[in-house]
């Protein structure tokens, strides 16, 4: 397979993730969109690593996966805290929590 096929897949995933972050109001869906963006980065890192015949891209992809796991943990904790306080995970109402 060619490099540009993987780059097109990564670009599609990235654009879908950016659209999800900008258009969604649900906190869980925004977190899922951020995961799509990080997975697009992983596809590109592995594709470029395979293109240059080294494992650097795969190593960086493992670091991105670790960061994504931490992001999910912290993000879900924040979403649960918002739900506990507001009884909704609508992100447009988060600015009402300023004190």
C-alpha cells in the first residue's frame, strides 16, 4: 500500500475529529472526537515510520496511546463532576459553574 493512502485515512480521521470537537455539545462525544484526532496522529506516525523503515513512528505512537489513556481518565472524571453538579453533560452550560 502507498503512503498517501494512509495519509488520506489519517486526514479523514483528523477532520472528523475536529468536526466532532467543534460541533458537539455532549462531553463524552467531545472526548471521543479527541480520541479520533489522536488515532489519526497514530496512523500518520506509523505510516511515516514504515515508509522510512524505522520504528521511531511506532515508539511515538505508543507514547500518544499512553497520553490518550491519561486524557480519557482525566476527561471522564471532569465529565462526571460536571454531571454531578449540573445533572447534564452539555458543555454549553459549563461556563455557568464559574464562581
